[in-house]
C-alpha cells in the first residue's frame, strides 16, 4: 500500500513509493536528489480535485467538429479522440474522426478532406501545426475554428501558426522533467540514459530537451545518446535499433526515456533476445507520454516498462470540445493546463489506471457540463 503524508496542507505520496539506494554525499547532489524525490512523490499522488475552468459560454448549438488524428495507432491521439467524441455527444454536436495514418502526406490529405466537409471546427490530434501550416491557414481563412492537441511545443498559442485557437497539452517540460527525475531517483543518482524522440514534432523536441536537463542535473547520471526515430515507423526500426544500442553501450545503458510509449511496444523482442529480465533487468524504460493501454499493462505486469507520465486523454478530449465552444462563441481560451501525473507499479490501478488510462477522479465531465448548461 502507498503511504501518504501531509506537506504544506496538501496530501502527497511519500517517497516510500520507491525503494531508493543511498545518494551521493556532496551537498548539491543531496539537494538535487531530495528535489527529485519530492517531485516524483507529487507527480505520483492521487488526483482528486478539479483545477480547471468553472465558467465559460453555454453550448453554442448544433455544430460539426472533425477530429483529425495524426495516427490512430498512437494511443494518445486515439484516446483524445474518444474523449472528444464523448464530449461532443454531451454538448449536442456532430463529430467525425479522420485518420492521418502516421505520415505527412496522409495527414495533409485528411486535413484537406476535413476542410471539404465544411465543419464548424477541426481538432488537430497530435498533428504538428507547423508541419501542416498552409492547410491550417486555409481552414482558418474559411472560417473554421482550429484547436490543437499536442499540435505545438507547449500549451496555449502556437507562435508559428497563430490561427490555431489554442493548443492543449500538459506542460511538456514538466512531463519530461517527471520522466527524467524518475530515472534519477530510481537509479539512486547513477542513471545512464538513452533518449528516444521524433524531431518532426515540436512537442517531442521540447520534451527531449527537458529530459536531458533533468537527467544531467544529477552529477552521477549521464545521457548516453539521443536517438531521433520516427514514431510512424517504429515497427520497422525499433527492434534493430535496440539491438544495436545494446551492443554499443552494454551495461552502461540503464534507462530509456521515450517521448511516447509506442517506442517500447517494439523494443521488447530485442530485450528478450538479449536475456534482459523483464522486471529487474536493464535498461529500464520510462515514457514521457502518453499512457497507452499496452504501457499500463507493461507497468502492471513488470514487463519492460517502469513508468509512464500519462496524459489525461479523455479529459483532454473534453477540453478540446470546451475550447472549441469558446472559440465558436468568440471568447478567449480557458488557459487550463492539467498537472503531470506519473504512473508506476505502486499506483498503476489508481486514477483510472485499472482501466488502462489516466482518467482522474476529479469530476471533470460534470464540471464541463455545468459550464455548457447541459445534463
């Protein structure tokens, strides 16, 4: 059972969530490790209170919204689409999903198809707005409101594509910090880390930079390599890449941090072939997003994944619809940014984890329905 303690009037998970080796004796190392432990404890604590908006426009009547997913094989993109579909039904809107199928041309085609359907709004489901800027500008020029999920490097406005009303994401720097600091804590300050990213996505680059900073803040830890590997082609690349990295770095490679759980879907066969124990062996794998169903299963079963910093996918889907409603009503974005949440084996069945998703028990659906004036 997890133990909890009161800190500053708030309930935090104790650092007893993790068995920790001794830390370095230097004062600055001690301070960094203490900060890391406290951050991990906060990030893995239960989510029980609503910190999002409580006011906003009422439902804006019958609308058509199209969710264009970068790739429905990506658990993050598909999960947000599921949440948005549920929220659209609650607010009384028509809703469709189009699949970008994991490639730039297919994403362009899906967006063009969406514009042709003349919707009131388009939601970008982890489609990088800068990648598709000309088509997004066409949509905005046609009077279509555009809301992004993981469409830019951070929450709020996207400087490169100002036509996007707002971008919804947990702060990627905090997501990455949680992943990096967990490697620091779990290793007792000795992690040898390889970072896996996909530079086609601005949000992935932002995460990777923050992961690197979090790991390198620990003097006894080291980033061995940054591997830029396309998420859309992991089934073809990740197995051989894992084998090559094992040969190159050997026992020095103790932790992997990926910008998405999908990297670890395809690493396991190579780890099995190398004789790595799924529960206690190295490298240990941590994902800085998004909390896929297989990731929850791997963490629960102690099968080649230690942790994931999961996005509240269904909540974000509901937020997509709320922000779209604000855009259509001519009001500003809510500015809501959900807090990071770290799932590890000891809390994997809390906050929706038993259903293999981060779905916080903070009443967010009822809160949004109140704002919209629907039941």
